[in-house]
C-alpha cells in the first residue's frame, strides 16, 4: 500500500481521482493550494485508489495522508 | 642493466599491491556490484592518465629478510585527468579491512589533498570506508585507547573548500570520518543501493539507541539525496556517479584562482524561444514548469542540477550561456508554492558560496512568494536559515543577474539580489512581474481590518479594496517610477543574458581571483 501525503501544509483544492481508479506513477492525484499556488501532488507509485482521506476545502498539515493506493 | 634486479622487485611489489585484499575479498566486492578501487579511478579519469602515488605502501611481513606477505594500504590515490584537466583522485579499498583507517599506511589521504592544494587542482574522493580509528581492534593492537583528533583531514579540509573543487562519491557503507569526507565537499553523490552514509552504522545504533535499522534505511540514497541534503545527488550506479562528477567539474575552474572554462557551442546566443511568451500562466495561482523555462534560456544540453530532491522549492543548477558557465538559482512554484523554506535556504546558501568561490556568475530567476509560513516552518527555523541565505547574497562578489519572472514578495523576495549602493546587479522583469511587501489578498485584511470590520458588508468592502489595489498591480506602474529598471519580452531573455555574461566574464578576467577570505562551510 502507498500513502500519498501532503508534503507541505495547505488547503485541498481538488481531488482528481475517485475510489477504485487506477493511477500511474507521477499522476496528479490532488491539487493542494499552498502559498496561493495550486500545486499538484503526484502519486509516488502506480496503484489503485483504495481510500480518499480528505475532501475539497479541507486544511491539511504537512505529512497528512491524502489518498491511499493499493 | 645495473639496477635491473631492483626494477624487477619494483614490478613484483606493484603486482602484490594490485592484488588488493586478495582474490576472495575482491570477488565478494565485485559480487556486490562494486568496482575495485583502481578500476573506479581508471574508469573515471581519462584513458591512461592515472599516475598513482604510493603504490608501494603497505604492511609487509618478512622472514629472514624475505618478503613473505604484503597487505597494501587501503587508500589508492594519485594524479589523473578529467576532460584533459588535472585532478587529484583517491579512493578507499574496501577489500582491505573494509576501507577502514586502521588499514591505511602513511597518511595518503592527506597527501592527496595537500598535493591538490599545492597544484591548485580539484580533489576527487571515492569514499568506501569507515571511521578514522577504523575499528575498536585498534585498541587491542596499540594497547591503549586514544583521544580522537583526525588532524590530517581537518588540516586540509578547510583550505580545500575555499581553494579547489572538492567532489565526493559515497560508494559503499561510509561511516565516521568517511561520512565527514563525503559531507565536506562542494558536490557529493551517493550510489543508489550500494552507497550509505551515516555517523555510525546499524550495530552502533542498536547498542546506543536500542533500535535495529538496516543500513539502507539508516543512510541510503533515499535518506541523504531525498531528505537530509547530506548528498547533493544520487547516482543509479557507479558509472553514473563518475559521469556526474565529470559533468560537475566541467563547469568549474581548477581552482578559485582561475575562471570557469568556456566551451564552444552551436546554440545561438540570440535564440528567442516563442514558448517563453506563454510559459507563465495568466492565472496567478497556476504554477509554471521552471526546469523547462531554464532550458529555454541556457545552451542546449547544458543543464546540470544539484540537489534536485532536497529543498525542492529552490532549483540550483549549473548551465552555460553562449558557452560560458553560469550558476542559476530559481524558485519552483510546484514545491511549497515556491516559498523559501529551511531546506531551500540551506541549499541556496551553499550554492551561492560555491559560485562565489569558483567565480561563476549567478543568474537568479525569481518567482518568490516569500519565506514559508506556518507552524512547521517556524519550528524548522525558517527565518534563521533564510537570513543565512540572504547573508550569502550580500557577501558574494561575483557578477549577478536577476530576472523577475513573476512574484517577489516579502523579505525573501527582497533578497533576490544585493541592493547595496556598492553593487549593480543586472535586473530585468517579465510582464508577469508581481511584487510587494505583502500579497494584496492577505495584506488587505491586515492593513484595513478596522475599516472592514466597521463596514455594513465587510466581505464586499474587503473585495472592493482588493479590486481597487489590484488595478494598481500592473508592473508597468512600477517601471514608471524606475523601481524596476526594465520590463522585457520574455523571448529576449537569452539574448540579453548572453550579452551580460560576456560583460561578467570580462569583469572577472580583470579581477584579482583567489580565495574570498570568508572560507566556505559545507
């Protein structure tokens, strides 16, 4: 299982995947707004989305798990 | 033929040295995917250029004055050439006592570094060994303990850092002084899978902390090239590490007394790439791809990044413009919104010192929203690390060019160049320029809070103020007051910098070169 984490704090602007989606390595999975910049968070490895742990508009700390991939 | 017997003995002794730690240990070393130390050296340097020094050093055993056993020193070093330019190069022989210092004979490491300082040539360290004291077996051998010192290494390390390029590769499990020899460098690379760096290895960690961790998780490339910043780059294998060392040195002079070498290029200095006109999105919150942008400006195939996975909001790379080496700093909006955080500041500081030490003109491509904000950033000491980076900017004396691509906000944004009256950094901005002490969006609430709270409809009043201020945001208004000297067509950036770099090198050629006196810390 791979956890996609917020590498810096910010607000979840968009979740770009749905449960069960298969994603490729480096695919944009979440857009995090940080320092007024919409920064894409990339999947560190390929996998299937098994959990979406955050929702749009939510503030997340650095290190928060955003999405889990199987 | 008078001395033929001695020549025969010389050749015989060399053969013994070339056996390293013996067939069995060498085979085990090779099986681990590692080259032997001499193979590493001759693979890295130009063909037939390695001139070894100290090949005869070793621990000999005699019986009735007959040499019956010889264990060569486990440090192999000498002079070589990389791209036709002299370097001093040395490496640990892991097959003799694991490369540990108790297998050394004489101080070949210090000799190599002194030689480099005297000849004013780069130092290449291929590190594959452990501590200065080697192992605790030393205690049994010498019959006492000893106060650690390591005078040889530190005698030369500081001089080397301000005088000659120092590059290090971590090519095995590297601990203690071996780890220090990797870290005290201008450029370090760790070989993925076979290189690990730590202050002490897993057995010591287990005994001292009660924690078992394998060596890769303790100090592998993932730790040191992707997080700690101890190693600048990771290499996929040993050959990749050698290639990175060759490329890094190609941008640098042999010493701080010389200028970086010019390389001919077929890339026109007046090339104007159309893509630059659209590379920055109009929507303020949309990031751009900074590495692509840099490549449109510098000579084709001249991009060499240092520390890609550490301090990611800052990109530091070497490149060439019209064949002249330059050091480029840029902010990456894709990481931490491009803000200056603690790792980014540390990376920037070291890179500026590197450029200043080796007479590389600096180009700063600015898209700086400010220092990183928030609890984690404060805990990490962002302002302390940040001001150290700004101090480096004000300390450095090489020619400097600033291109404001987009944002320049706050104290970090102000630090895009040295604003002292004694300096004249070349500065231009793109039409996407957007700057200030505080961003309008957040700054309005701070400056107009009382008025906004007193308004009948605070939200629409806030929006009204924001809209009013946004109308004043055009960079052309800033240029009217000469607060930015010029706004340029982004496509002209390369031609303009190509002219500037000619000036920069002319100035450097007529300057007194050599160590800057501030020293350089790793």
